[in-house]
C-alpha cells in the first residue's frame, strides 16, 4: 500500500422513493465488508431529511479540519469529531471535505427533484465511480495517509499524516499505541533468534541493530511526550524545558519529569533494572558513535566494570530481551500515570 493512494468510494445506491405524499429511502451496498453508512439531518424545502454518507472502500470516512486544514480518515461517523493533529473538537459538519460538501448539495437537489416531481430518484455511486458523469471527479474518493492506528482506548481506526495524533473518537493520543506496535515487532525478532550464548558473535550486527531500534522507538515516544508537555507549559518554562529534557538521557529525564509533574520514568522499576537500562543506553551510544569499541566514557557512565577498554562490545541476546521487557514496563506505567492526570487526551 502506497502513501497518498486514492481510495475509491464503497459504491452502492441510495434510492429515494416517493409514495403518495410520503417518502422513503433504500440503500444498497456493493462491498458488504467495507460498506458503512453515516447520517446527518438537514432541512430541505421545510422538511428535515436524513442525508446518508457512505464510507470509502476501506470502511473509512475522509475528514478535513477547518481549524488546521489537515486531512485524515477515520472509521467512525459521529456527531462530534476531534482533529488528530490540532486536537480541536467540532461537529461532524465542521470536518466535511470539499468533495463531501459537493455530494451533500447533489443529494439535496436530488431529493428536492424527487419531491417536486413525485418520482423515484437514484443516487448511483457505482455509476458515479465508473463514468464520473454526475459528480465532480473527486467526489467521495478518499486518500490513504501514512499511519493507520487502532486506538487502545476505544478501538477506532484512524489514518493520519505522519505518525502521532489523537483518536478522532475519544481524544486519546496514539503515542503509546505506536510504541507498543514497534516494540512487539522488535521482541518478535528477538524471540525468533535461536543461538547459544557462546555463539552470539555470529549475530552481533543483528543484535546491535535491534538494540538501536528499541531505543529509537523509545526516543520517538519520548519526543512526542515532550512536545505534548511543552504545548501545555507557559511561555517562560517552554524554552528551558525544551533544552533540558531529553529521553536519551534517561536518568536526567526521570529527575526533570518527577520534579515538574511528580511522575518519574523509573517509578516501580527495580534498581537492578534501572542499571540495565542505563547500561543498554550507553551500549547503543557506543555503537552509534564509536563502532562498538569500549572506551573510558562507556565504563564510567554504564558502570560496567567488566568491560575492557579497546575491545569490541557484544550485545547479549538474553540481556537485550530483558531490556525490551523492562522498557515496556517502564513506558506502560509512565503512560498510565500521565493519562490518569488528564494528559495526552482531548477532554
């Protein structure tokens, strides 16, 4: 699947039936597994009428935020939506795309024609998709974005530009969901490795790469957390907080966060596991900046007194597995603590 690929409308038909002085609707689908129907109500010629909004062929609805002018797709069609980017909450009508607005106008005109002429009218999406005779060429097609995520809180599916954002349904940010998804892939790779401890040199590069990926995943989590926290601070604090807080310096980050919010990174983590975390961060630094060759700085900062200066440090498979599990526990507890205080979600 490619970024920014056009996603076709789900197809189907909406039939407006006129019998005597009353009207009714019949909706037919073309893709049962992806066909969803949302509804708004508007007044047409003095009559309050349901306007049915059909999903795209992946069961999602495109939306455009009126506040930040950013596009996204979501699997829900509800009265109020939240923009994943800027976090504004608005009525569903405030998120209609230009193409959806064109469709609504055509729908209302078609209904009015049916009422005035007292005859059955059909909005045929399959015909619209195939020959574009009736509508603008972009009506009701949507566009795939870059990151599709499932909300941990409400299970809504959202497709956004970039990586991080709020769930349009419940407002919880996806920072932790993204971390878990990447972490699970890393742990799966580690579990698939079967090698004796004295033969780990064979997979040394693979283990070093998995360590880098694990800490990079945590760093991405941390940067989004940092950006969110900074957005809530007063101007005087923003500059210093931005300069001082780095999730690559975990011990310093723990001190800063605890001082400012009463929540540290290492809450509930044993001293043994804290030592493991600090050591693995230093190993990653060594591979990023020193080709894995042990130096005096590594020994000083990691506390690894068994290391020999000038030798090549090998990442241990079993230690790396323990590290990944420890980081999952740390991130999970940290996220829950902040979420309980009302952070990282739109109220």
